[in-house]
């Protein structure tokens, strides 16, 4: 079955750039309705969705982080990546990558698209040091 | 932006109990609502998507309902592995925001 593995530095200095990669195994990163997301969770706190990317390179970022986030994909390596610039202590968290398929449905005569994160990596802890 | 509010924030129950967790959106999100369970020290695990669709492999004791602004997750008979934290997530707006979580503890 599909498995995801995050990798990257566990320690980043404040004001620098956090870079993480997610390697997908057991399946292809490509697919019309296959998207791939990054999510983070500070210790003892809730979840924050950062953004998603399609194998075509199409991206959608969370508005709160849009100015600092860049995601990319390398289909030849079955990997996708996250870059977060100008980090501060508030960016210290466990970072997860996840498969995020798109689904569609009809409700009240309207067409809707939605997403659901059905496979997750184990997560990697990133600490920002001053 | 849409705020997702879960209640209660914590809940104590026993094995075999029936429990319900609610999630309220600050504006209508149609059925763009997912539920996840997160065991301590693990990644979240998808339980329900589009408000009521049971993810493949998830036990039938989990049931999701609701649409618009009010949603609920019901566990019909708690098992030991269900004592964990539960999160709802909306995918209607660009933020794809989560609720703050509901921690389910053993009584």
C-alpha cells in the first residue's frame, strides 16, 4: 500500500528557510484526482493545513502562510517538497505530509469538490532555534 | 475565514459507551467535512469524509452526520483504541481549517 516518509533537517535557524521532502512509495504520485498536502502540529496543539500540490505542479496554499510557502513536485522521484521561508519559533512543529485525493458530490442541486487526507506520513519534528 | 468549533473539548467515557462529538462551522460548508482520529504520538487517521462517508477499513461503529454548519461524529460502542483525540476539518474554503480537537479519555 501507499506509504509516505518525510525527510529534512530537524533544526532550522530563525529567519532561515525550512525545507522538507515527502517520498511516496507503493504507488504513483501522479493521478488526475491525486493531490498531496503538508500539515503541521505544534507540540500539544492542533493541526494546521499548509497547502496541497498536484503532480502537474498546480498548488493551493493556506492564506495565512501563502507569502512564505512554496511547494514543488518531482514526479521522476515520486517526491514532493515544502519550503517555508523566514521561520520563527512559531514554526516549530511536527510536519506531516499526506495523500489528499479530490472527490466530488452533488448537494441541493449544486456540484462540490472536496478533499480528504487518507494516507499520512509518520511526521518529522522541526525545531526553530534562535 | 471559517472557524471550526468542536465540543466538548474533552470527554470521559468507558469501553462500550456511545459517544457523540460535534463540530460547528462559522458558515455553511455544505458536506465538505472530514473527521480524523489521532492516537498519542501518531499521525492522524481518516475516519469519515464528505461528512458521512466511512473511509475504507474504518469500523462501522463510527458514524458521521450533518451538513451546512452542524456536524457530529458518533462512536456507537467505544473500544480501547478509540481513546484518542478527534479532529474535524473543513475543505470548503482555502484555509482547509481544523477544529481544535476533542480528547476522549477513559473514565
